[in-house]
């Protein structure tokens, strides 16, 4: 009975994560000063995030049900997969190094770099990317910390009580996974025309999530829940705060700019193709 109640609780949390992503598509906001309203926006975000489950519709069950079943399946096998991973320790050092990318300090540096670069070079998109990444990072930290306090799941290397919920732990969900996926989603959404940026952002987020499991810090369900939660938060922040006017100045990566070229002196005529990378 105790096990079943835990699964129901975790299923509810997964529904909550999906709800955040769903609500993102319905949120719009007129352009404002993101710097001036930064902390105000975070308060608004928190209200919207925590009330997101109230806006789930029947059609959303096609995503919630299979996702929830998959999460519960991982939870029931977490101790087995965690114990198997504990037998290997060669990858721990490398995993620890990769995990630093997903820390609040590492991601804060990423957001700061985008923002400062944008201000210095008058790049509005980079500037917005930095601000929205920072907003998503703060939101993901607050939400994951709160859920950790609610679930209190014990980490893999704790001993007999490992993998247990409501027992004083801080394993569920993975904070690093939540944070890195939130920031990566903002970056990938801002640079939706740059396939290489999208691949780099999501590949980094995936690497950090896997590293948290390989480092013996989290179970597979921890990183899955954290990744889904971070992705939803990142999507929400982007759709809520992104200024559509920036898209009009974005060049398409796959279609070149075509312009005629004429050299009258040499009587040469041609067409110039220019790609922006």
C-alpha cells in the first residue's frame, strides 16, 4: 500500500511537469523590459507553474498516460539499475566533471555570457537569451528544490534506505537535470534557425543527465523527471517572455540570400548565394 501511494504521488508530479509544457503554448506577453521586471517575472512564473496542473485538458492524456507509465516503470526498477551502476566507478570522475556544467554556477555563467555578449555587441537575441536563461534557471532551481523537499527520496549511495521516498533524501528529481534542460530549451528555442546550436544545447543537457546517473548521484527516474520538468519550464519561459519582433531579423539557416552580381567593366554577370551560419 505504501509503495502504491508513492507511485500515485510521483505520477501526479509527472502530470505537473507535462502541464507546464502544455501551458507554454497558450502564454503570450507584450514586449517589456526584461531587466527591469526580472524578479517580478519570476514571481509570475512561479504562480503559473504551480497552478499548471489545473489547466490540463482531456486531450493531453495522450502524452501524460504513456509518460506516467514509463516513469513508474523506471521507479520500480531504480534500485536494480542503481545497484548495477554502483558496480562501476571508472566513469565517476568524468561524470563529476560533466555534472559541473549543470550546476547553478555553471549555467549562471552561460546565461551571463549570452547577456554580456548581447549588450556589448548590440545583439538583441543573445541579450534576451541570457535573460530568459537566467529566468528559467531560477525557476527550475526553486521548483526542483521544492519537489525534493516534498518527495525526500534517498540517494543511491545511502545504504539500506536507498531509493526510498519520504525518508529525508534529496534525490528526486535531479536538480542538475532540471536546471540544464530548462536553460538548454531556452537556448534551442531562441536559436531555432541554427540546427548546430540546438544539437549542442540538447546534447549537453543529455550528457549532464546521464552523468548524474553514472556518478551514482541519482536514479534513472530522477533524471527523467528532472529533464521533463526542466524542458517544460524552459518552454514556458520562452513562450511567455520571447519578443516576436526578434524573429523578423533572424536569417534562415537553410535558405541562402540570392542577389545578382554585375561587373560592367569586365561584362561579367552572375548570381551570388550567401548563407548565414
